[in-house]
C-alpha cells in the first residue's frame, strides 16, 4: 500500500535554487534595514528602530508576496508548461503545497536569520530588547503569510501572468477606494451630505489598514516604547489560512486549458463583468462630474444627467470586460446587450432611491437622546435645550432645500467684500452630531446666503445661525473653553510696532492680567474683538494683537521628558511634571472699547506710552 506525500523535497530544493534572486534580494534588503541600521543608528533606541522596521515589514511583505506567487505559479499561465508540470509523478495537492511552502520559505527563513543576527548587534549596542525582536518576527511573518496566501488565491483566478499582479493590487485596495468614491458620490448627489468617517471598511484593504493601525507608543510610567496594533495580525493570519485552503480547492479543479484566460474560473466571469461595469460607472462618472462641475448645488437636473452618464460609463466597462473575457472585439449580441440591460435597470433604481431618499440619508437627524453633543464649526452644544435648538435649525435647512439650492445655483457671490455695508456671499454651515454609543459622528454641510437683508431679518437662516453661535456663553466657550477666573489667568501680552516697524511685546501678570482678561472677554461677547462668524463687521483692525495665557478649567499635570546622552545614545527619562497653559490671541479693533480702556487704565497705552498702530492692509 503506497503512502501519499503532500510535500516533494526535490521540487522544494529546485524552487530554492531556481528563484534564489527573490529570497536573496529579500535577505539583502532586511540585512541593510535591520543589522546595518542598528549598527549605525545612535539616536533611536534598539526597540524604537526595530518597531519602525516592523511597520516597514508590512510594505515589503506586500510586495514580495506577489513576486513570490508570480514566480512559483508562473507555470500555470502556459498550456505547455502547465501540462508538463501536471504530468510529473505527484498529485496536484503535493505540487500546490510544495510551491506554497516554498514561497513562505523565501521570506520566513531570511526573517529568522535577520532576527538571530540582530541579537548580537543589540548586545554590542548595549540596549538589546528581545521582546521587540520577537514582535518583529511574529508580525512580519504573520503579515507575509496573509499576503502570500492572498496572492496565491489571486493566482488561481487568472490564466495570464500579467493579470495576476493586477488582480492582487485591485483586490487589496478596491474596498477602500470604492468606499471613498461612493462617499464622494454621496456628496455630489445628496443635499448636505458629508461622509462622517474615512476608511470605515479599510480592514478589507489590508495594507492600508495595517499602515493605519501599526505604530509605537511611549509609556511614561515604564519608560518604554511599545508596539501597538500587533493583535490585528492574528486576524489576518486566520484570513490567510482561509485563503490558502480556498486556493488549494481552486487549484484542484483548475483546467489546464484555462491558461491564457483573463479569468480562469468560469463561475467568476459574470461577477468579473458586473464588478468592472460597476467600477467603471462609479469612477468614470465621478471624473465626468469633476470635469463639468456636476453636483447638486450646481445642477438642477443632476439625477437624470448622472443616470445617463453612469449607464454610458457602465456600458464602457461592461463590454471592455466582455472583450477581455472573450479575447475578441465581437462582443455585441442579443444576450450580452440583454444582460447589460439588467445592469442599466439597476443603475436607474439606485439613482431613483437616492433621489427620493429611500434610505433616509439626506433627511436624517439623529434622536436627541442618542447625541452626546453637537458642534457647528468649533462651537459645541451640550445641553438638551441647545441640542434641540440646533436640530430645529437643521430641520429648517432641510425644509428649505429647494429655496436654498435655487439661491445657491442662481446667486452671484462675492469672494471678498470690499464694501462692508453691501455684501452678498455664501456662508458654510457644518453640523456634526457626535453620538453617545459608538463614538462616531454624523456630518452635514450646507450653504446659506448672507446679505444686508438677511442681517436685518431675524428669521433668516443667517441671522438665526448668528444668534446661535454668538450667544455670550458660546463666544467664551470658543475662546477659552469656559469662563475665566482670576486663578486661571497666567499672563496677558500685547504686541506693539514702532514707526520703523520694530516689534516689541508688553507682558503683565497678576491683578493687571486679570483686568485685561476681563476686558477681552467683554469685547468678545460684544463682538468687538474679532470678525463675526456670519456677518461682516464695520470696524477697523489694529496691527496689535493681545494674547491671554491661561490654565484650562480642567488643567492636568503632564509628564515632561528629559533627554540626556549616555554612551552615545539619547536616553529619555520622566524627570518632572508640569501644568500646561494655553494661549489665545485676538486682534484689537477700533471697537474694542473695554480692552482699550483697560490698557489705558493700566498705563500700557496713552500719553507718553506706546500707541496702537492701524493695520494698513
């Protein structure tokens, strides 16, 4: 009774000899990046250098995994070589597993060698950290296991060598790119829509997700640098095992005559056609909208226009995919046009659902009990009364959609207003709802008209927004976070310029600083210190700035790093803690009566003293 082996030693050794430039160059790269850098780098500690190379390992593994897969499975892409290899006295399982283990060996064996070499290098440096070596080895090998398994999976779907890396690249980035494209399309089609987060499904684009989550953190309590994000490697190792099993199953069923086909798995060909059509419709229509400035704020007939554009661009992608599959330009038949007709109907239905807001995206306002706080620009609304007022204002913007869009599309707006008594411009309103449970936020973005008429009308969108944002407590919140007390104020500084343009600064503290801080707060509340958020002001601005330095209401002591040199290396220790102060600067204007009066009272300006200088620009 014969025993079946799933590993062929002869083929494995032949793979190592045949493709030695791959693992040889891989070893050389890591030798330079790890032992050589560790020997020559004196500023960063051993663990910091190794952890930085751990993040670089994801990129290197991403590239080399595809190279290894292309080399080891290249015989599948020629009918002659595929027939010859499959005629060898070994099962398909044996051939696949041997090639698969060969690819892992190209990267894993050099990784282990580099790790072993780094140990004496760290000993020579005097700061060897074995934990960082173990983490580097595990994370780099784990990510390479996933990428090589995924590259092997991609290799089974095509019969053309040049298409394999294309599939690998596209499938690694398609989720992230499509999410960004769909969110951008939402901003074009949906009134007020702005995406609330970027890359929420980026885990489906592994290299991006790894770059977003791998990193280092310095722990002050233990005076150590730690690597963060290593746990996600476990999930990608599990996914890699699944892709490896699926690849084996596909390889067992792979037909030799599929060599040369763009898509070698027949059941995947309709999916390929639909995917190319969808991607072409989204990407090309987005390009068309950018070229011709087609968006809901600019075009009244955006939905029928963009529906036709998406059908036309989807047609290009659909039949381009058909040409690739059939390797012929003769792709127009009743059957192919009929199946594309289904695609066109789906496009129409999706656009209709968007136009009529069937998914409640455009008109969504969260329930007040689910909202932690609401922010408009840098102003936060936290009380139930304030949140209700903002939601009512948001609803009025939705109810006035047709009117606002008509004004925006037909208005001729100023970019700069030279006459402060006569102006006509759009103000951007950005509303963010920060949710209690998941920590995410919902963002909406609108344009409202601002004119002298809207300023005199208390019921206008601009006047209502101005009243919400310029309530006294909101002005102080934007400026200092909370009302100042005398204990919170550290110092106040005023900038002065002499006639010959020489700059100097006057700084006061103690009781005098508190007097000035109170005056600044009074002018802020009166709207005399800085330009209004909604309406232009009619006062002139001095060149002089006044800066209030204060400690926040909830000030915290933070550790301060003290760096010194020891045996050629920089060592960081937690030497002491200090309370961090904040500083806010404001432009003094001709209307800043409280601030000017306080500076005169304290003798900072006045007869024989320094003078405020009018801004000539």
